[in-house]
C-alpha cells in the first residue's frame, strides 16, 4: 500500500538540532489519574508506555506549576522539588518508545479551581475575574501575580539556574514550556 502522505513518516530536524523519527506526535491528554499528592501515578506511567511506540514526539498532559493555578482535579504537579522523582519516572515512560518527550506545564490563571488551591487563593496575569465555566465557579477575583507582597512570593517564580528546580530539565532532555 502506498501512503497518501509519505512526509508524515519522514524524519524532521528542528532548528535546535533535535531530530524526530517521524512527524507523528502524541497529543497531550488530561487523564485525571495523578496520585492524591499530585505525583505521577502508576496508572499514568502505564498510559504513556502503552501509547509511545512508533511516535516521533510525545507531549505529556498538563503539569501544574503552581498550587494557586490548579485547573484540573487529579493532575500531576511540577511546582516543587518533591515532584522530581515522579517526573523522572514520567520522563522515562514517555521516552520509552524512543521518541523525545515534552513536559506540558500548565497554570489555569483566572480559571483555577479555588477549592483545589491549598491557600484558597488563585493568581493570574491580571486581577480580572473569569466567567464561570465547566471547571471553575468564576469566583473569586484572582490576585495579580506580580502585585503580591514579596513575603508571599510564588513558588514558581524564576530562580537562578543553579537552584534545584532547574533539575527538572535534566530529567527531560527537551522541554517546551506551554503555559495556558
């Protein structure tokens, strides 16, 4: 059988030097299967291992980057070094088919679920309340992320490269940062 789109199965080289075997990507999916402590579950690892064979690029489901920006129940997190062991296991599972993997990072902003945040506070790029939707109540108005008092510095604020949070990129040979 002759494929109609042979370029799909050809390697692709990116400007940064990364080459993927083909142009098929595993799209990110929200699975709602993290452990209660927001670490990666065995169910999540099995999900990736079952799907990564023959794929050129794997993109994980969303990983919460800040507890004040949680937008989905039961999704895994990357806002603290305590998540590094489970993120390393996820990187191994996602790359087990031979393709590079991308960790999708996520912050729900004004659409965060206030009931899911440990502080009962949400933060966003602006202090504008979002309309209610299927995942959020639209209440309260979020705090502006840059106008918070310095004593309440967000844990996901940029850190110098030598700090431990940079070790996440060691587990992920190639990371694309996508913040929603």
